C-alpha cells in the first residue's frame, strides 16, 4: 500500500517546494493529486474572496456620507424653535424673577418703616384722632 | 515589481510622489488590515496611520526591501499594537464571528463549476476563514500575507522580522490547522 502524503508534504507542495519523493507520489496517486488540487483551489479562491470582500468593504466605507447631517423636516424645525424659545424664557425668568422679589421685599420694608414712623410720631392715640380733628375745626 | 513601484522612492518623494504611493498601496494595506482586524473603521485607522508613519520615516527607507514590504512592516506593527489592546478584543471577536459566510459569498462564480461544486467551494472558503481567525497571531499573519497578499517567504520574513525558517514553520502549522478545519466541515 502506498503511504499517502502527510500534511507537511502537502504543505510543501502548496508552498511550491516539494521534495522528489512527494513529487513522484503525486504523479502516481490520484487521491493525493485530487486532495492537493482541491486544497490549492480552495486557498486560491480564499485569497480572491478576501480581496473581493475587502474591496467591497472599502467601497461601502467610501460611499457612506462622512458627516453630512440629514435635513430636518419643517415639523422638527418648529419643535426645535419652540424648545429653544422655552429654554430662553426659562433662563430670562430665572434671572428676572429673583430680582423682582428682592425689589418687592425692599418696598415692603420701606412701607412698614413708614407705618412705624407714623405711629411713633402721633401726638395722640389713633382712636382719639377724630376728636382732635373736631377740636381743630372748632378753633 | 511594477514599473510604477520601481519609480516611486520615498526618499525622493515630494508630496505629489507620496500621494501616488498612497494611491498605489492603500488598497493592499487596507485589505491586510481589514483581514487581520475584521473591522472597517479599525482598518481605515491603521491604513491612515501607516502612511503617516511612512511619510514621517521616508528618509529612513534604504531600499533594502520593496516599498510594499516596507509598508507592510509598518502596518504589521500598528496592527499588533491594536490587537494587544485588550479593550478591543471583545469587539474584534464579535465582529470576526460574522465574517466567514460574508467573505465566502465573495468567491468568484465560475460558470464551469456546477452549483454543488460552487457551494462546496464556498463552504471551504468559510472554513478557511474560520480557521484563520482562530490561529495564533503569528500564524494568522504569515498565512494572510502568503495567501491573500501573495507574498513569498522571504518578503514575509522581512515584513515580520522573522527568520525565513520560522515563517515556514508558522505556515506549515497554519496550513495544517486550516486543513483540519476543512476536514471537520466536510
């Protein structure tokens, strides 16, 4: 029985460096010849398939839009405008409202102090003020 | 070696010459990076970095090897650095797993083959890809350089920095693993 070619011997053929014994065997053994032919074809087609796949991937990568954003619809633009307007109003309100509260508080304080001054500077109690008016009118 | 390849010398290259060099070799570098990393974006980054480094180091090119081999050596270092990044390992593996049938689908349709023979061939190509992606890094590199880039043993040795005998050993092991994988699928 003829010993078939080992994996190393087949690899020698694939790499193009077979020894004389292996070359002789391939000439005489149809099974090894067929196996070598199939393996060689598969490797050759593998290289071709990877090259074609790679070229395809490169084309896909090149055909993708780099950074252009998709145009917005009118509806989306309106929504964006309203959102920006609401954000602007919120920002303005957050600055203006606290200032108004401070101003109102100062005005209230001033009014209260005036009231206190008025009370303190009375010559008679408030309940007797109508009587003093009567006295002044009679004089 | 093509006429264009022999005419272009990076040590002489003005920018316009370097642009011609990029146009000539870019598809090959991208292809090898893509086959090694399995990711288009990563391959694109490696390709760009490769030419950037080549441009920066163009004065150091001494014509001890072909431009193709020189560029491959730069690309290989970049791919190796990237492959060592553990954070990318999971994504790399996930992206490679989907490839075998995709790659096999690009096999050239030969009308002399029967549909059954074509299908069998595509199965073998898918098996080779699966086997290649499971190979240890050095075996995979020399396998792809030999059977996708059609480089001979000496060129592979120069590009990888290995001895020719070491390249041959890695190729034998890779071929044995690939044959076993094909045998498993049939």
